[in-house]
C-alpha cells in the first residue's frame, strides 16, 4: 500500500464526528458516536467531535473520553 507522505507511521488519520447532544435533548447521538470513536482511537486514529452548541454535559463526557471537540 502506498502512503501519500512517505512512511506509514508519519500519516495521522483524523476522523470527525458531527453529533449533537445536551442535557436538554439527550446524549444518545453522542453516546452512539463515542462507541465508534473508542474503537477508532484504539486503532491509532485521532477523533474530533463537532457539536452545534456548547453544553457542559457533552463537554465533560467528551473530555472524560479524551476526545477533542
């Protein structure tokens, strides 16, 4: 397999999730995406979440899982 920037270990794959959740509407969407994110992180990929509006509950959950948002 050819890698665009040379060595395989120099390429960082970033996966971006677009998910909304809050204490008001619920956290189901974020929780389901976090299940995928956990596996991807274990495979060595960087995971980033894009959320529509800041919510303290969502922020604490993502921070506890070491996910950038």
